[in-house]
């Protein structure tokens, strides 16, 4: 492997219509010769995640589908500096962790607020060479630099907004129907 997509954004092409990744915006958190790991940023679920189990603190957060792999595993993207070695820095402003308890403590201590976090169920994973193959087949468009707040409660419009910002032929995709056979 000569290039890492770590920290990049992947935008699904309309060819993935009907797939779990249809109109997905994926943040790649790790990429090496062994494979890749990321989270879908814009697939909000209908359910929420309860952060506390007591009636004194009824904290709930929106829950996003991080991807099809291991849906019982939870990840949290947090705005701020990593607090311990269990946290993985995304960049200077954000980190990801599986330590929901630590995040809850920071919320209760008012060191974080709900707008500083985003919970995910599951993740997106690729085996060695799989992501590179999908990119070469143009299933994904790689966005090298994109100023995005990863904790923003992104909805289904994020994919379209990114496509519009890319311009050119991406404008056609941005305005295409979800089922491209209907175009």
C-alpha cells in the first residue's frame, strides 16, 4: 500500500444505489495495508441511545449507523482533545472513542455538551486492498480536504451538499433521484 486514506472523506457514487452505502459520506479513521475502518456520518437511525439509566439524568443522543459491521459496537466522535490513550485523534479538533462511560462523565461534569458528541452503531470496514479496489472502480470519490464538523447532526442532505461543493459532474449526481434508474 502506497497511500493512506486515513482522515479523508469518501462520497458514494450513485452506482451504490440501494446498497447500505447509498448516498453515504464516510470518514476514514484508519487505513493500512491490513484494511480500512470508517464511520458513515449521515445515516441517522430512528432510535436514540440512552446515555444514563437513572431518572435524575435523562440524557439521550441521536444514533447514527456507522456501517454494516458489528452493529452492537458503539463509537463516539467527540469535539475536543483526546482525554486518554483509548481515544484516537481524527485531527486537532476531533477524536473517536468506544469509551461511552468517559464521554458520559464529561457530559455530567459539563466538560462536554450534547452538541460536542455523535454516537454510532457499527462501523464500515474493508479488507486489505478492498477499499483501493472500490475506489479504482469509482464506487467512491475521495475528498482530500473538507471542512466538516463531524459532530454536527448531519442528515440525509449531507451527501448532496458535498456533491454540490465538488461541482462539475458531481452537480448532476447531487440532483439525481435516489433511484438512478428513475432518472
